[in-house]
C-alpha cells in the first residue's frame, strides 16, 4: 500500500510539490514506524499487556479519522480548484 501511495503522489499534489511531499511521506512513515511501537511498549510496561489491544484500537480509529478527514478535505479542495472560472 505504502509504495503505491508514494508512487501516486504526483497525481495528488502535482509535479511542483512532488519531491517535498514524498520527503514528508517517508519521514512520517519512519517516525510512525519508530514512535508507535515504542509508545505501545511504554504503555505495556507501565499498565500491563492488557493495554495493547486498546492502544491498537485507538490507533486504528485515529488513523481512520485522519484518512477520512484528508479525503474530505481533498475532495473539497479539488472541487474548489475545478469550479473556479477561468
């Protein structure tokens, strides 16, 4: 999924912003790949292993909310750009 999203970046942001957007995608993936498991481990150490399913459920809900928000905002932005006269 991730390689597909990165390869489709130009279609979403345009050639002008493609390099910067890919850089942000890669850095966010690296940060998330390091931070999310570390937080899960810290919570498990402090609160017990029972917190892991709750943590994962919250993470899934937050990621779904972010996805829906960006999808809605992306549609609104593309509608505004296509509905401009000129």
